[in-house]
């Protein structure tokens, strides 16, 4: 089974990362088809390994997106210079490609959708359930899920995941 990381820009640029589970021989047969679309192909183990890693990846992305939305709302409400504050977050220890990209999208709402909010919500639901199935509670995942559920309930489900910040802005 193949999973991948990346969204629309990575797909357009052939920079997807394929997460693969299953037989190595099967992967070798598919490699020539996958390589032109990717920056890498990672074989993670047997059947289901790619899907498990995809959930772990999206769990962490959802938690980061949720906490970033809270941080930006806090910055805005506290009267800090938003651009200066974000330059610290996007160049310092919290910086990640996701934080850098999403901070821009949260501050300048996107016209296009890179990844739908309701799909991230679904992945957070699945990941918290799978964590439990492996004996691991994911309280940060549950908190992020609640943030995404709130945004979906307020009509942002079919929009870009960066709109998870909007209910925080509306609650002023």
C-alpha cells in the first residue's frame, strides 16, 4: 500500500514523499512509476506500514496547525507586531516547513485549497483511535481534533486547513 506526504504544491513539483508498506519486490516493480513524482520513496515495512506512518505524520501536522492557530490568535490579540512575532517563530526553534507555510496561509487566507480542513479532522480522528489501539493516548491529538471539529462546525470544513484559526479570530 502506498501513502504519500505533501499537498498540491509538492505534487505539482514532483516532490511527494511516498510511504510504502508491503513487499519489497512489489515496490521495485512500482518504483519507475513513482520516482518521477517524488523526492523519495521510503519502504517502512509490511502491509499497513505506509498507512500507519501517514497517520503519524498527519497527527503531528494537525497538532502543529492547531497550536500555530492558537499562537497566531494570541499574537494578534496581544497587540504584538504580527510580522515581527512570526519572524521569530518561523526562524527559531518552533520553525518547521509546515509552520512556515501555514503561518503565511493563516495570515493571508488562501484562495486555493492545499489540504481540506475536514480531511485533517478525519486523519486526527483516525490517528487518535490508532494510538489507543496501540496503547498510547494522544491528548495533544485530541485537543487538536477539538479545534478542527470546532472549525468544521462553524463552516470551515470544506476550506483549507489553515482556516482552523478562524473560529479563534471570531471569538473576540
